[in-house]
């Protein structure tokens, strides 16, 4: 199988694939015609956040079986089209949680002590030891919008630093430690000294923080965004930084991000006071990238070696180990009445050891371990069924 790994995915991933896969690694993101040219004969593609797998791109990849997102987010992939094509999609929603959370705590302290400005002054030869508007974070209130994997981890770390933690989430989540769930986002904004955003980019979160929300924030408070760039209206943010309503901000994500480090980048807040800008490095630690690489690579290998679709975003989920004593038939079929009966009619002549079935919307996913020495005739018969979409052996 041909594997294409983009965006400097951790080198340990290549070792995971071993000699049974033809792996090509490219350090930068690819998009447009360059990506179309590369993806045509690829069976597995691994990306991070910069490569956009749109429908137009994916339509040029007739052999593509699996997309691995070596990151948390999947908004750079057309998930609907992957589902339509039965392309497996895996990501790593947990493995960078600690790295992102530690960065947030570091940024909160940096904003409170104006470390970005002081560092720049020192490099310019200016010694400014003033304590004006510099504060401890102990006893201050951190408001977390989005109390998922990262938000809840930040909550724990912040409490250990002596902060009071409040949070808002549209989902019914349980608070950790002494954190308090707020009844509305407005209630959180007007109560927090620091507001940290941890939401996915969805239609309802686009410009989630705009003029109205920034005005609701406490005078002298701070905003941190390490989620997605379009969650914050940058024009409105600049307005409230310029007029002094906000004391500072830290941004790790931006509405428009360059494809690689060679690209020139300009942003309207580059020279603003007490504004810390980092180049989307929330999960950019060696530890996180190694763990993400291992996590997604293992999911990919498990899918092809066992048929397991645990945590797959596009196929029905079945978690299963290797089959040691039989031949494994893996089948994707239309989820319609009578589909399984047609499949099992093909298997009636054989001794079935175990069988698994899961469905999701229009798709049925079936794994059958059967005692047979030659599975070729079974696959040929299955592939002739009107309900069959795709069948293979382990």
C-alpha cells in the first residue's frame, strides 16, 4: 500500500508501518494541484492541520482507503464525502491535551506579568522593572468556554495554581475539582479575569466571540484562543484591546495561517501591547507529536490488520483484536432491510466462528471469522450482491 505523510509527521510513524507499506514523507503541507498530483495513487494519507482534503481533492484519489489526521481537529477534511466514499478517517483527540494545557497556563502567567512586552524591551536594551498592572494569577478567576479534553485539563492545572475556575459548555459535562459550571456564556464572560476558548470550528462557533461578547467581558480581563482562528472576530478583538477594555490577549490560532514557515505572515495585532502570538504550537512538543503519531498509526494498522474501526469518524465502530485461528472477512454494505440476510446466505456453507455487526446511517459494517482455506470464492460472491459495497480479507 502507498502511504503519503505530510506536514512533518513524527518520524516514529514510518517505523510503525514497517516494510509492508511504501511510505513517502513530505515536511510541508500540500494543497491544490500539488496535492492532486501526489494523492492519485495513494491508499493512506496522513496530514495535520494545514492540508485541506476537500471533495475536489478527494475525488482525484480513486485508491484512497484511509485518512489519518495526526492532530485533534478534522475540520480540514470533507467528512461527509469520506463517509460517502467509505474512506476511514481517524484522528487523535487526546494525545496533545497535556501540551496544549501547559501552554495555556504559561500564557496566562505571561499575560499577567507582561512577559512578552518585557522580553521585547530587554532585547531592545530597555530595563523596565515596573510592577504596574502586573499580577499574580493566584485568586483570579479563569473562565473556560468548552469543557472537553483540553478545557477540563486546563481546569485542573489552573486550580493547582490557585485560580478559581468557572466554565461553560453546551453539553451536560461534569465539573472537575472545585470548578463551577455557569448557566450561560454571558455569565462566564462578565465574571472571569481570563477567558480561554476550547471549542471546535462549527457554523455555530464561527465568530463566537465578537463585539457583543468582548463588551461583556470584565474591564481589564484577558482573552486566550487556542481552539480555531475563526472562533474570534479579530477586528472586534483589536477594537477592545486598543480602547483598553481588555488588558491583553494570547492567540495560537488565526483565521488565515501560512502553509509553511517560509511564507511571509502579517497580522493586525503583531505590534499590540501585551498580545502574545504563537504559530499554532499548542500541540507542538516532541512528547505530543510522538504520542499522536503512535496513536493514529496504531489505529491505521489495526484497521487494515484486524478490521477494527474503534474511534473511526466515518465508519460504524467495531473494536476487535487479531484473528489467529480463522479467515476474517470484512464487509461494508448498504444498511437496508435484508442486507445481512443476503450476506449470511453466502456464508451458510461455512463454519462461522464469530461475527460482528455495527451500523451507522446508510452503512453496515460486518466482520466474520470463518473456517475456510480459500476466501477468494466468498469475496467474489459477496461482491456480486446488490447490497455489497466493499469486501476484503484481513
